[in-house]
C-alpha cells in the first residue's frame, strides 16, 4: 500500500475514534441536562430497563435485588443502601413498560422515578439537608393521611429547553393528546401531560415524620426529553 495512503487512513481512523468519543460524551451529558437528576450517578430519566440492569449489574432475584411488577410499572428495590442527603437510604427504581401502542413514538421501557426510603431518623434532618443542597425551602403541604410533605420544583422550566428539542417535545405531547381523547383508558396517554412555558421540568417530593422519610425524584418531562435525545 502507498505510504501516503496508509498514513492518511491511520489519521482518518484516529479522527473517527475521537469524533465518536465526543459524540458519546455529549450524549451522556445531554441526558442529565434538565431538571433534578437521578441520585445515582450515570442513570438518567427515560433510561431503558436493560441499560439500567447493565449499568448497575443487577438481575431479578439475584444478590438480594427485588423486582415487583404491577402493570405497567416494574419497581426494582436495590439491596445496597446509598447515602443521599447525608444519610443512608433504601433505593427503589420505578420503570415503565415498553408501550404497546403502534402510534407511540418511543418503543422502550423507561426510568420514571426513584424513591429513597429513610428509616429510624427524624425526617426533618432530611428536609434540612435538601434545603441546604438546593438552596430552596420548597413548598410545604399536608397529604390526605395528614403526613407532612414538601415539594421542590426544578429551576429549569419548559421555556429553558433548547428550541429544537422543545419543538419535538410539543409534537410528542400533541400525539399523546390526540390519542388520549380517543382512548382515555390508555395508561401511557394518561401518563403524559402538556406543560406551559413557566412550568418546571420535574420535582422532588418529601413525605416525612420524626421516625423516617420518603423522598421521590420524579423524572416527569425530563424522561420525555431524554427519549427524544436518545432516539435521534
């Protein structure tokens, strides 16, 4: 082979590897761009079940990991606790099934929310640490069972989404709305709701007492954004 051609091919291969690496890096970053992010590194909202299993090296019924299935949601309870907001918590991942509808634009299961359960601790301590981390006091309320609750809305709003992504998101919502009106029994349709420009991307909800706390990270619009990004 001509030496110049060989050198050219080598340089081309190096450039290709570099470009692919940069694209992969940018893709990972983009899936953790908007709203509150999952409290487990490298997980992202909308992540399919098979990728979650590969990343966390988990399998149903293996090494103490528990899968509870209640259509259309699989709840995965991890064996190992993790430290979040200063204390150890049991982690539950809620993953929605792959949609069955032909019209649904994204055909994969997706990570919708993550629940942290704290036991034998004053929940006020968890609340104080959340306030400190996000520099936000949140909105206090009481649920129907008289539990003390606080909701934190993400600073990122719909108006902050990149225009090209927002346009695709609005088209996504339009598809959902169209089929929701024609079939209100469809669980996937009911799960998606249009938002105004000033609404937050997602939220964190705390339910607490002096004996413990439950913190729920909700993917909400962030998982829809990531479905769009990862299917480009």
